[in-house]
C-alpha cells in the first residue's frame, strides 16, 4: 500500500501536491515542490516520502520530515503531508497510510510524531484523534526565513 518514493516519482509527487494545495488553498510553486521532493528522496537524513498505492494506481503520498526535540528527548518528526486523491477517500487509505508512517517512524527511532490539520477538517481530525494524536493546547507559530 505504501512504497518508498524514488527520484522517478518526483514529477508525480509534484502533480499530487499541486492538487492537494489547490484543494486546501495553499500557494504552490512547481519548481520548489520538485526541488523539495528531490531533496528528501535523495537524502534520508531529511525524512521519508512514500507513494500511497491502491489497485495498482497511485492514490496519494505521505511525507515524514525529521527533527530533533529536547522536550521529547530525541528525534521527532512531522507528518508533513498526507494526501489521498478525492476519488479514493473514504476507503481506509488515509488510515492505513498513517498507520504505516507511524510504524516506520517507530522503526526509525522517532520519539514523537506531530502533524498539522486544518481547523475545519473535522474528518481528518477524527482520524488523527483515533490514531492517538492529541491537541496540546499550544499554537504552532511559523516564521519563514527564506
């Protein structure tokens, strides 16, 4: 269901990201997407990227990006993107992908797993809560440096 992405998958990943970002209203830069996917696929120290497949077709993708946390006493990671194409939703692919990403994170020594979810995306929040993710009464704040 999940397979590691390769450099050959980067164009398809870029297209999937374009669809995902259009759906949620995020700005999308095709060249930056290509470069970012290329970097993480080439350098496993950055994280992992998987293709979500069902019935022999690509149905989405998942990205795990590594960090390090003093609070969590070691390696932590963000589920940076988890996307299932609309036509394949509601069939358990997102749940199965999240379970596989979590299992891989454990194998890779990740001590804490984080993710972001849109406030209005109740179905995704329900999935994440069901998998053990909890609100932490903190607000994620971001400052872009480049």
